[in-house]
C-alpha cells in the first residue's frame, strides 16, 4: 500500500490527487468534526483544528505513513455555508452570493506517524460572484451541480460562468489547496531532487 493516506470522504480531493499522480490510499475518519463558529479568526483556528482531528483519528489505524487531513468551509461575512439540504436552501445561498465576495478557508494537516511530526497550514481564497439573475439561479439549481457542494456551487463546473474574480488558490475552492499541500510535502522531504515523488515506506 502507498504511504500517503487521505483522511477524507471527498471525491474532489481524491480526483485532485489522482490528477497530480500522487499515490495515496483512503481511510475515512471514524468521527464527525466540530463545525466552525462565527468570526474569521475563529474560522481559521477551527479549520486547522478540524483537519488535525481528522488526521489524528486516522493515524490511530496505522503504524507508519503520512496522513493528510483537510477541512474546508465557505464563509460570507460571518456566516458559514454548509452543503445545502435542498433546492430552496441552495437557491438562497446563490442569492446571497450574487454580486458579493466570499471566502473559502481550508486547513491542512500532515502527520508523519513514525516520528509523530505534525505540520498544519491554512489557505484562504476570495471569490467574487457576478450579479446573478433569477433565471441564471434557476438554471443552475436545475443542473443539480450544487448537490453535496459546500456553499451550493462547484467552481470547476457551470458555476465558473458566475465568477468575476478569484484571489488565491483555485484548487482551494475545489477542496484541496495544492500549493499549500506542495509546500508542506516538501517539508517532509516528499520530493526527490528531480521533482518526482519520493517512494515512501510501505504500510
């Protein structure tokens, strides 16, 4: 088995790692992390704590390897946008996002089990939505792309039509800030001098 262990249920994070050709296995946390409280400072602390809790939970199942825990939230003002429960809530989200800026925060934690070395980091992306018409919102709702998406939209899909500007990592909005992941993996000497992924220990 590969040494990088993804502590996540997210199909989007799995897809990103596959596209980057980073070998990994999946081990879902046997827990539900605490959701963030209001306030930007508290959000930053909470997503890092959540990512750490996910990684620590999975680390108990292995004797070696590198555990990756991630937690992502969508924030507009001081309000956290979860995954919408249905069409009405998704439509409400899009109306609130329309013509405004919102933030996507992701906390990342990597744990090297053998040495109990833990490194965490946070990414913040600002997304500016265009003003949306009722027809545009209805058409997007009818596409069902909003299902199972925090904030009620998928930036890598049809919602890309709605984006006026992005400041920060695009992949953070998808669910895994690869720039931050790369920086932390380098601190674990995950890459060889030629840029290839180092063959880590087997589990």
